[in-house]
């Protein structure tokens, strides 16, 4: 039985807000990693979603890199608008600044394909780089 995912009652982030997703390895967004994350989310909470972090004044990149993204040497950076162009939605879940990126059609493969294809940049995590070098 799926657990209930806590949804926050707050306005959606603006189109220019930045959205971050940690990436594994050097190749950028890996569809297999995205699929695995979405399947786990479905098993736990009953919907396909991929965890992301949305930056804002209270949670700027400089705070997210050494905390929420600390496990990743690199991360993908999107804008809310770029995700919305692919009909992806951000659901305010868990504790702020966490969101689940979901596809409005609710199917796994469309979510993975649309998220992997959304315009994004791969960014080196400055906090990890500083610690290692």
C-alpha cells in the first residue's frame, strides 16, 4: 500500500525559477536513473514523479548545492518554463524546497522522455568541487 505524500498548499514557482536534479556520472541526465526514481516514487507514493529542488530567495543555489545536492558532483538545471513546455508539472511535495516533477498524462515513459528532453544545463556542484580540490 502506498504511503501518502504530503502536499504543500502554496503557489507554484514562477516560470523563471530554477529547478535542480542531481545527476549520476558524467553523461548528464540518464533515462534509466530517471525511470528508477519515478518507479520508486510510484511504489512509495502511488504516482510517477522525479524529485527536484526549486531555488528561490529562501533556498538559493548556494544553499542547495551543499545541502540538498551534496551527494552529486553535477546536477541538471532547468527553468520552470522549460519543464512546462514539455507538459511537465511541479507538485509541491514533502518539505520546501522539494517538488516532484510529474507528467500530466501520468505515464512513466512519457515522464522520463519529456524530462530527459527538456532544455537543461549540466552544472558542476561548486560545493563538492571545493571540498575535493
